[in-house]
């Protein structure tokens, strides 16, 4: 396999740079020799969220047929990111070997690395220069590579082409255009106007962050040490969401929507506009979809033009407690290889991390939003790489959800949230 041969070439039959149980600040550096890596083969498990995994059956069959003694068993985690995180952490805290390869949300790298739950990898084992740079950055922590980029992500705006074409208008580029079309055009067709993910979980943190960013603001400084939320731009971003709910062009049902529920509403023909991830494209284009052939995808709108998306995606990491890390490494190489990445896009509309896929003319004909998606990913802002990100996100989503649900004023809400986050950052 290229993973093992690459190790041999890189270290001259010496020591592979795959460290076990090593936290960034611990100084521990237990290494595995090439011989021990080769012998650490056997059946493994692959734990990943259930959402958007239509590509997996074919890829798992391909791997298992070629590696009968290194069979991969799929473990499907819950749909929501918060629930996936809770299940993984509960397992890893017991040092269980149940999970070998794990698909991790890009925001978890710092936490999992700091706790010693995943092993650092040699950057020389993977063609990182061929990957989207923002995706690679999410897999690093404390100067080390702790995971391998698998799929990237950026929020996009889905819209009904049939309805907009009938009205002789293009997709909205600004918040005002979105509000006008969602409030006037959608009711003519008995549709709700616009929805994102406004339930109290990580999805709401992302939607709120995108609104703040699109207005020109930010929640934290790039290094995650200073709260910058208390700004006119943050108030403008929150006001956009509050106004939509109050005016009714954002339905109250959106306060319960996660990614799956909001996607279902659009696919069933209940929404004019939807903010969601690229994987929804495959669902909307499917034969049973009420909007097949009647929808398009564009960049998120902002106050005065295209908005700013939050960087999403997932990385593949090896559990520090895996008993077959050699197979785990080879399986990650297989999943992140160019042929597999193309299949992930074709079968499930998941954004690949290989940059050259986005310029493939045949794929662009099939997925015309690819150039827009690449531009969106390259222009995204990452969420902060802090070990306590989960608690940070919970503070935001719970406060913002209360504000949206109870129609709190934007100014006092931003002040309250700023104070909460400052207390959190100081205590962290």
C-alpha cells in the first residue's frame, strides 16, 4: 500500500512518525516502527455521522472486497453534530477501542488532540498540497497534523429556479432582496420564505456566525483569545434573523430546524429559500424530490452583496486506542484518495478536498455550483481552534435561540452574550 511504502521511503526503514497517546504539551512521543505498523493490521470500525453518507456503501464494499482480513465495519453516529460529539467523547474517555477511524467535525481537532484521543500523523503521508488550504488548516493543532481532510463545506443558498424565473428575477445577492422575495413571492405559491438551522445546537451557532461575518463583524479574534462580538455589525447580523422571524418570512418552524429537518422542508417543496450545506444538492435532485430540476444554488447573501460562510467539513482521525492502527491509516488513505473523493461528490454531493476536482469540466456540468462552492470555501472563516469549543458554542446557541424565540432586542442580547463569552474565555 502507498501508506506503508510511503512510510518506508520517508524514514528509510526506520521509525514511522505515527505517535500514540501523545498530547501536544505532554512531551510523550511513543512511536511505532514500520514493522509494528505493518503488524497492526486487522478488522477496524469507521464511525461517522449518518447524514449525507450515500457514498459509503460502494466504497466500503470496494475496500472490504480487496481486504477481507482488514474488514471495515461502519458505525453510524447521530445526525446532529452535538450528539455525535457526545457519543464519541463518552467512548474515548473510557479508553475504549470500539472506534478505530473517526470522522470528526473540523471544530473538534483541538479538543481531541489535547486530550490525547487521536494520534498525530506525518504530513508526508498525504498529498496535502493538492487539498484545499482551509481544510488542511482544520486538521492541524499545536503545529502537528492530527487528522486528514476528508470533505470540506461551506453554507450555500438553495432557491427555487422555477418560481424565480416565473417572476423574472435572479437569486438574491443581498439581505434586502432575500427578505423582499421571501415575504412577497413565497406566499403566492403557499411556501415559507427562508429557513436555516435555528434550533439550539451547533447549527444555530453557525447560522449566527455567518450573519455576523456577512455584516463585517466577528465573534472572536483569530487566535480565540479575545471576544469581539460587541459591535454594530453583530447587532446588524442578529437583527437580520430577528426581523425575518417577526415579519414571518422566516417561519417559526425554523426554530426547530436542524440540517436534516430544514433540508426535508426544501426537498418537499415547502420553502423558497434554504441555507444549508452542499450535501442537500443530492437530495433535492433525487427523483422523489418535489424540487428536482427546479432549484439552484448560489452564495449566501449579505447586507450589500455576497455574504460570508462558516467553514465546515470533516476530517478523518485514528483513535489512540485503536488496536489496528496500520489498517486505520491505510483506510484513511483510501478514503481520501482522488478516486474516493470523486465518488463522495458524485454519490452524495459532499464537497471534496482535492482542488483539481473543482475544475473538472464533466463534474461542473453535473454539479454547476462547484465553482461557487470553491470560492465560498476559500472565502470562509474557520471556527476557533479551542479545546473547549463545545461549551463556547453552547453559550452562543442557547442565548441566540432565546433571543429569536422571545424576540429580544438585538443590542441587549449582543451585550449579554458578549459578557458571557468574556467570562468563558477568561475562565478557559
